[in-house]
C-alpha cells in the first residue's frame, strides 16, 4: 500500500529478506517494546501470513511465549482449511500458564475451530527424565506428530531474559554470559555468529528437525530483541518467514 511504501517498510522487508536469505519478511509499524499494541499487530500479521499459506490438512507446531500468545489471540475461523492440528513444538511447563505452548495451542484451536494436542512435558528435563520419557508411547506419538508438522510457529527471545525466565542457575548463567549468548529459540542459545553456545535438554522439536519443515514462521519484535533476532537469523532455515516490527527491523539493518 501507499502508506507502507511511504514509510519505507516495503524496502526494509526486501533488504532483510536478502541480507538473511530467508523466504519472506513482514514488518509491522512501531516498536513493541514501547507500544504494547504493536505485539497485537505482530499477532495479526502472523495470522494473515498463516492464512495465505494454509490449504488442506496442516499440522502446526507452536512454541510458547507472549508473542505466540498474541498470535493465538488474532486467529479466526476463516482459514481455507478446517483440518488443522496445533501441537506444542516442545515441552513448555515452567513458563507462566498463559505463555505455555499447551495453552496457546488450545486457544489457537478454539479460535480457528480446529484441533489441538496437549504435551504435558516440562520445559527442561534431567537426563534421567529425558531417557524415560522417550520410552513413553504417548510421548513418542506426539513427537511423531511434531516432526510431521508442515508449519512451525516460534518466538525468539533475548538470551539472558530467557535464561532468567527459566530460572537458570547462577553458574550456568555465568557460562552463557562468558560465551556471549545473545539469542534464544527452541531452548537453544546462540552467540552473535548464530552458533549454539548452550541448550536446555528438551523433549520435542530439535533445531536439526527444522530442515524438514516446509514453513517456519518466526515472530519476534521490539528493539530489545535486535541482537537475539540477528543471532538466530545467521543460520535460520531458508524457508523462514520473519514477522517483526519496525523497532527491531531498524536495528537489524544497522551496519548494512
Ligand atoms: C518461550 C520459548 O516460551 O518464548 C522461547 O520457549 C522463546 O523459545 C520465548 O524465545 C519468546 O518469548 P516472548 O514472550 O518474548 O515472545
């Protein structure tokens, strides 16, 4: 639209797409750190991208977080398909209930009048729990569903913010700081070069599984997430669609 061209948003979208070599970039006006309703707009933009993408049967794996919760709020029943199944991408118990993938998936299903699966697994597990959980038929079944997803919807977090939200112990936090962790997605922590410097043991989608997923939609905005988003995009799969805001986009373009 004229408005978007006038504000240079179209140009920024094209620049980011070419810099980071991803499928598509959508930028909404404003900065969600400064104006809370911008996060609502991220949700709306994600919903509209999903509508363009979805036809027929789709399994959609979803992570947690307040941004994903904003996406859930903006979904409506007017999808071209009613054969959708929302499933948590990984265990998420430990986050605040409204930000847990289980809660978000159930809201997504309710708002689109489709289905969801629950995955009652903690955000982080010990080695012992991991090994025994992986033997559980019900867990195995959900893992199969997650891996066969056609769309993954996920948030990106600032590394230290996420580590604190996960009540990471002081020693581990110190290690992450010394290794310059700046970004987080799917329980993986990245440095500015996009290298994984730390990972929480998690049941569910692993970073290496993303290559097999036809569409990956990353939704993250706010100027405080610039480093995090940039880190994640260094090695993000080429089928990634990034939904972000102007506050983050401007920071991402600095130096290019
Ligand atoms: C968490 C995910 O639930 O939300 C993280 O496990 C993600 O991978 C984070 O980075 C993003 O949260 P928010 O509230 O900034 O959207």
